[in-house]
C-alpha cells in the first residue's frame, strides 16, 4: 500500500500516522518526491481501510498494491478450483451447462424441460422458485412449492439443481438443492453471504449490474471467509448506456477473472442480452474465450410462449446452441499456467 | 402500452395475441404503418410484463405509455406526501437534516455527536449499527448493541433516529427506531421491502448505484403495495466512469422525482462524493434545487479521525454546512403545482 | 412514430400540431387511452426531430417505431455488404485480419512487422501515422512521413493499408491509403464524416467510447448519405465503471449490428482490453460470435518493448492468436437470413 | 510515479528498466514488499507514458502520483484565472450567463432573443451556426451566414458572442467571435485543440459525454500548451444508464474542478437535462455550488416552438431563471484558498 502525503505535512499528524501504521505491524518506507512524500507500507495491508487513510488531513491519496481478497486470489492458490456437484462438477475439465426455465410453473413443465435439456447435454438443471421481480404486481414464483417441483425433476432426471435464494429465512428449504444461487441484486447482501459461508453447499454468485470484478471477488470472499470454498462466479451483463441489448455482456471478465482467481466462471447469455436469438452467438463466444460453463433459460411450450421471457429458448433452439458450443469447445482458449 | 408488430405477422399468432390481450381487459387499437402495424392498448397495463410481450415471434418491440408504478405516482396523488417522524416530519415545509456518525462506536461518541448536530439544527440523528462493508475483514458494526446506543442518544436529545436494516432477521430490534433505512445495495432486496410494507414505520430507501429513478419508485411501490405509504427516497450517487469522486451525485434526480412522485426526496452528499470537503457545496446545491432534506455524516473526535471515513465532517464543519444551507433555503426551487 | 399527448391537451395547440404533422406528409391515427391520447404517425418519419416534438407543451413523450438510419438499415438492404479492398475484401466470406503497429516508427519497423503479420495470415496492414493522444506532451506520430513509410510497407508486401485520419486537412495525403479509419474520438466529427462521404474510399468507423450502436449507424449514415456506401464498423470497447480492463469490449454488438445493418463488423480487442495477453481470448470470442474480422496491434522488437503499448503482441504471439482464431472460424456463428 | 514490479523480476529486464528510467532523469527509490517490489520515481514524470511502462513483462502495475496536466493544474497556479471577454469577463467576481438560441435561424430571431436575454441580465450571447446533429438528415445550421447574423446581434446589443466551431477549416470565419466553443463530441479532436492553442481567443471546451474530469483538463492542456491560456471549462451532462433525463448533470464537477484547476467552470443545464422545465432548478443548484456561470438555451417564438428544442426556454421563463439564480448567488459556495 502506498500513502501519498500532501506537501509539507503537519509534523505532529505525521508522527501520529506513523505510530498508527506501525501499530498495524506495517513497516514504512518513505520516498521524498518534488511535490509529495510517498510512504510505501510493507506487511499485511488487507485489513487496512483505504478510505480511512484518505480521510487524514495530511494524506493526498492512497493506492493499493495488493488485492484486498485473499481466499479467492489466484496468487495464493494457483490451481483451478473444481467443485463436485452430484454426478458432475463445475470447473476443471467439465464444461457445465446449467439450463432450465426462468420460473418453475408446474411439475409437467419443469420435468419436461429437464428431460429435454438433459438429452441435449445439459449437466445441471436450473429453475426459479423465488423470483426477484422489479414490480410488486408481477408473478413472484411458486416459492416453496416451486422448490419441490424442481426436486421432483431432479429425481426424474438425476440432474443436480441450481436455484436462487432471496432471503436467509428461505435457507431451511434449500437442503436438497445442489447449488444455491445468489442473484445479481443480492451480490452485496452481506448478511446472506456470511450465512451461506457456514453451509457446505456450492454457492453461485451472480455479478451485480454495476459491480466491478474486484467487488465480485470480495463477495466470494465473504462466503469463503466463513469456511465455504465452493464458490462459482457468474457474469450476466452489466449496466451501461447501451439500450439495444438489456445489459452489456462483459466477456473480457472471463480471462480477467481467470487471472485474478482460481474459482470457476459461468456465463449467463440469457439475462445479459434479454433476447433469445442472441443466446447462441454469445454462448459460442463465451465458450471460445474460456468460460467454465453456461447458464441458459429454456422454456418448453411454444403455445404458451406468452408466459415465458423474451430471453428463453425452446428445447429445439437449446439443442442447436449445444451443438454449436460443442463444436467450439475443443478449440477454446486455455489460460496458460502462471500468468 | 404500444405493441409494434413485425412486418407480415403470422395470422394465427396474431389472433392468439389479440385474444390474450382482450383477456387482460385491454382494448386494442391498431394502426397500419408502412413498415409496421402498431397496436395501441387501452386499459390497466400495469400488470402486463413488457418482457413477455417482447418474447413473441410476431412482436418487434413494446413501449410503455403509462408508468408501471401506481401508489408512488404523482399523477394519482397530486399533493406532496408529508411523513410525521417523532417531533418533526419529512417532506412539506420542513427541510430535514439527518446527521450522525457512519458507525456507532460508543455511547459517548454517538451522544456527543447527537448533541452537537442538534445544536447546529439537525432534525434527526443517523448512525450505523449494522454496517454493509465490501470486505468481510472490515468492521461490521456494533449491531444490536449499536442500536441500543443510538436509542440512548435519542433519549438524551429527543432526536428521532434513522438507521439501516440489512436483513429481515434484524427487524425485531428496530421497534423503537423512527425511520428504517434500506441501503443502496438492498434497494432491490424485494423480500425485505415486502416485509417492511407490513410495518407502519417510515422507510427511507436509498437509490442503488446502478438503478434508474423508475426502479427506485418500483422499490417504493413494493413497500406501498403492502400498505405502508411512509416512504422516503434518497439519492446517494450513482456509478459512472468518473473516478475523481467516489460516485456521481445525480441532483437532477431531485426535480425529476418531484415530477414523477409525491414522496419526499433526501440527498446524501457524504456517500455520493466520498470526500468531506465536497459535502458543503453539494449540500448547498441539493437545497437549491428543491430537495426535502439532507443526510450527512458527522464524526466527533478529530484525534481519532483515522477511524472515521474520508467523507465525515467534524461538528464544526457540519455547523458551517448548516449555516450555508440555511442561507440558501429561503431561495430554493419550489416545483409549481400541476407540472 | 408515436406521440403521447398529455391529459386534456389545449385544443388550439393540438390543432397546430396536427397541421404541422400533416404538412410533413404524415398521416395521423389517434387512440384515446384512459390517461393519454396517443397519435400514431404513418409515413416517412426519418426526418422528424424527436426532440422537437417532445418540446411541445401538450406532448408527454414521443417514441420512435422506425429506425432513424436508412442506408445502413438491414431492413432496406437484406444482403451483407462486401467491400473490395486491394487484393482482398471486407465482409462476406473473408475473415479480415488487420494487424500492425500502434505507431509507425521507422521503415524497418513497419516493413518488418508487415512481413511478419502477412506470413501469419493477416489480410491487411494497420499503422498509425497521425496519433490521437490524450496528452499534448506524448508522441503524436510521424504524420505525413509515417504515411509514406506505411505505403512503402504496402509496396513491399502487397498488403492493403488502414490508417487513421484526424482532420480534414490531412485528407489529401490519404490518396494511396486503402481504408481510412475514423477513430473513436472522431466518431461524431460530422464535418469529417460528411467529407469522407464524398470520397469513394472504404471508411472504417470506430465506435465512440460512450456511443450506442444506433449512433454508430447514424455516423455510418453520414458517410453513406454522401454517396459512399463502403463503410466498415469497428467495436473497440465502451466506457463503463469497470477498471480491471481499459474498456469493456461489447461483443454482443456483433450479432446485434448484424441484425441492424448489412455493413461488415470488425472487432479491435487490443484497444478494448488494453492488455496484450487478453487479445487472444477476446479475438477467439469475436470470431466465434460472427465478427467479419479483427484489428490487432503488433510490435516487433521485444528489446524496445518500452516504446510499445501494453496492448501490443509480438509477431510470435500474433501468430499464436491467428492459429487459435483459425481453429474457431469453421465453427463460427452465422446469422440466419431474414432475422 | 510508482512502478509495482512482479514477484522475482528477470534481472536483465530490471536493469534495462532502471537504465531507461534514469535516462529520463528520474531518480528511483525501491521498497521491497512481501509480494512485490515497488519503485518510487522522483522527477518530472509528466512525459512518461503510463501505458508503456505497464507493457513491460516485469511490471505488475504503475500508479501516477502527480497529475499529468501542468498548465491547467491549480497546484502550479493558485489564483483563479479570469478571462476578459469584450465588456465583461469569465471567472473571478462575475457570474457569466451565456444565453441564446440553439440554432440561429434569422436575423430577427437572434436579435430579438439577444435583446431579451440582455434585458434579463445575460452577459453573453450564444447561438449555433454550425450544428453537430446525430442525423445527416437533420438541419445542420446556417453555417457562415449564421455567424453573420450572430455578429449582427452582437452589434445591436453589445453582447460578446460564443459559438461552436466544428472543423479547423471554419476557423477563418471566427475572427470576430469572442469565445470559440469546442463541443462535447470534439473534446478530444486534438488537431482542432492544438490549432486553437495558436489563436489568442478564449476557448470554451465542453466535457465529452464519457470523459473524465482529468481528460477534460488534458484537452485544456492541449490548448494551453500552444500558448493560449484562455480556456473555459463547461460541464453539460455525462452519459449514464439513467434514461429519465437525457444525460446526468455532474454538479460535483464544479467543486472538484475548482480544486484541480484555476480555470473557470460553466454549467449547461439545457443540454444536460434536455428538458426545459429542469433548467431552472439545475441552474440554481449550479449557482449554489460555486459555478462561474451558466449556458442556457432560449428561443423566442412560442408559436414556432415546434422548431426549437425540448430544452429551450422562452424569454419569460429565462427571466424567471435569472431572478431565481440571482437570489442564490449572494449565498453561493466559495472554495476556500489553498484547498
């Protein structure tokens, strides 16, 4: 960590600062510049709050050299994390495809979709029981009953299931769920993350619409700090000024996260674009640049398409996506070791 | 609501669509254009999910004419909402100043600050007990004990108190809190909002870092739909590409929200800028353009400034801000009726 | 175009509006809603300034149904545009790879790089002579002399050349340049675009850092409206809050632009990420989702790497990228006809 | 400037780097950390290209301590710059109000507006002759003839005039123009900025829609590096995800720029919001937080309002804004010396 002091700092305040820093077991290496004196801090700075230092009258600016995340940091854990889930895994040599309906509507619907996506090569089933909706007047999901239907589809197909938790009070219902999803709007629901850190379950965290990759890793760190190292990261589009797509899918997050962390990275092209025909090209691009998997919305009943989102694929369209992605996979990017 | 159809839509699908819309008690007014047919929908469209319509093969685009929020909409509730809080109010003729420490640290600290800000003219006391921190390794607040200290400061000064809830499980502790704050990161924690809609307490909702004004009103709508109309909106900076300030304070939100809604609007210049000396000019600007109040961080002990945020003011600096704001207030913007 | 009127519009103003619209040869189809009256306008609305309509007292909002671009619009020109350039082409069945140094430094440098990238399969040579630099104190390019060196490299290799124009006064020097590039910062330099519309040369327009895809097409429209239909679009990253990469590469622009327009689309992963090792995965992703080509920075002298940008590849690294991209290309996304 | 080296850097490359830095007359102060070695560079680093350093294999990151702008930097020029313009000035004790039509349409129009805004207290007249329009099919301004009409209005009223240049080739027509405006889309048209640095005229530079404050100052630096120190900065809204207003007016730019630079700062609420009724509250807020002036669009003929922008005020509405702003001004924020 580097502390840049203002010109001619008050000596008493400077001594206070030096004493405080030494108390934190940091050693201090000053450099006198023309305009500024710079203090290089050596030691474990991960607990130093950068904003607090900036508050000092004598401090011009503070810059971090080390990343504030530890457990998630590739520098301290070179090997890719592989997370076993039921009969499959996330990360490593498996390309995970998590497919299923946006909302669980009925046993018939979710089981039919589950069978279809399994036949096309999906490795896991997704389905929403608790639905975060912008409007209080919109359908909020089948909730507890939805979870039961999802587990029934798991029984019928053997596919492990991923579904979203919206509040801690729902956690007791997630016992047989294989992967618990934390939605983009809850990415910084720190109480929820902390509690999920005390479960042993794989946790899939979606990047918030306006969150940096570092913040995503800090949210992973909340779960990992509680002792649960089974964290999966998911990029699902960020908010920009562009309006032609719902969000802007940030695929450069894939190689950048691979460098920053050892955790697996999943791409959700359905939510990112909000447009069903764009799922295929963006899924192909995600596979090409080295993602560990995809999360894709699939609906089953074209006649009832009115009740499915603009971003969902039919099982036939999903099968087409799978074939296209499978053709890309043997040629996909692999990050070299030790980058 | 306007539905723009693709060129030469499939007739069967069009009939299905028409039947579905009529089922929703909407009447349909088509206009034939050169490239497109447009359907004007008349009736209550607030429950129609715009994404679902867009999903249809025959639909090119859908555009909303009516706002999706009702209870919060100025069009249906012309008069400003005034929310009584203890011996004061938010909205109407009172300019609310909610001041206090970022984190509650001790009884002495919070009571001393409370007395100081009251003397300078603050109408309410703020203080954080449950603290949302990006890093799991940072101080997370005194939690339940912090709330007790805040209530002690309320007893000593008579100032009503505002403090943040982070999870539903904490709600039982907020019984004597005057205003419950929902933080920016929880703006779309819909389960929390729903439950707060069943309390009678004033709820102050902070705008999320990447949320539109319409989404802020939809979050207000969640609380109001539960029967609690005491909602206060707070702008605290949005995330942009600019890095000189922590966030970008969107002051045009003040008049724009005044037009969209009857709910009171508070500005938080401390979090928006993240820089203590900028609080004064931005507080003055907020007062000038018609905000209903301010939320300002104040710390008390310059010698311990290391443990306060870069954005906090000393009581003396806060007093200076109050004088400057009070000089602006008689000349502040008032939105004309019926705009 | 749809005009949404305010409740109870002033009759005289409404009559004025109706007369004005009819003067523009638009026919008007009103729909009476509960809160609003809607006017559907049928006819050629591309010349109607949407802001002007919104200015009217009686107008609540205006929404476009037709796109404001015509020449660039896929709806009026279904076939992909293919632009012949020297012995190659951009668009159609050829995947263009435009490679070369950020700045032209010497004959030896540019010719050596040109030979190297040609050997690896580049179809065109790029090189900067006029350099837009944020700082007036940074190297501004060899300018006219740089162009001469670039043309010498063209003579030696036969590769057509692409280079950036920064001001109209430079145009006379671009006679033998094959493709003229308009940089991101000049994307809305309308005087420049207009004049380039009167040349017959292929014009490659880079998307501005904060410009929408529709605005990019409007800039293409400026060139095309002057009679020059040889426009190539280039996505090179947009500005967002993310700081881990220089910009955010918006790959969803590839399929979305393919739907909006018939013009070819090139991706520049070097500028988008600003990080050399990220060029490979992002180039692969761009190829996978259907881009018509790539623009990549290559430098030649590892010992002088200090004078090359953080985003440049060595010829060896470029060769590796080419092999990886070539492996992807046979499996790349092709937009179905008539989408 | 601080260079953060990777762990265990290659010794030969490190020696090359050290030699190169010393060649630039920088002295080097290393600090050995646990994970990284840090080099503190002392000397004039304004000409060092930070991207070039980052390109080195052995470099992890580079952080600037000193700002890259010099002439515009408040640290080297403590006093506010005051720019005399005709019978008035920009900066210092004068609050400048630059008002007039978006587009100059006729002598009658511009002269009538000029007289009206002068009567209400405007200090300068604005009017567009060369108009940057997104669409090639929209009105592009009266161009040279428009300038003549603007100068006629200057003769009739004595008001100094501000108008936009779009291309260097127009410069010869700007001889009698008092202040030359560089529009937001040309903020990084470096050839134009360089040439304007060789005129003696005051140059008003509008911040680009996606440009940081530091980049705005670098553009000012381009003009100042040419010897022209008469630069005025103008904030006119930045592009964010919010769609309720056209852009997001960044008023925190006012105090932040005051700290960074000695140049005067003008706010344009008309373009920022794009909504005429919002001009008043945002003008008041701009005055309150210490702006040096305003730029406001005014049209004159309510009957022809169809041809004026949604953001223009009538002369009566402008007069109302002036009164409101004048009431704020005596209480406005003044940045303390030496901040």
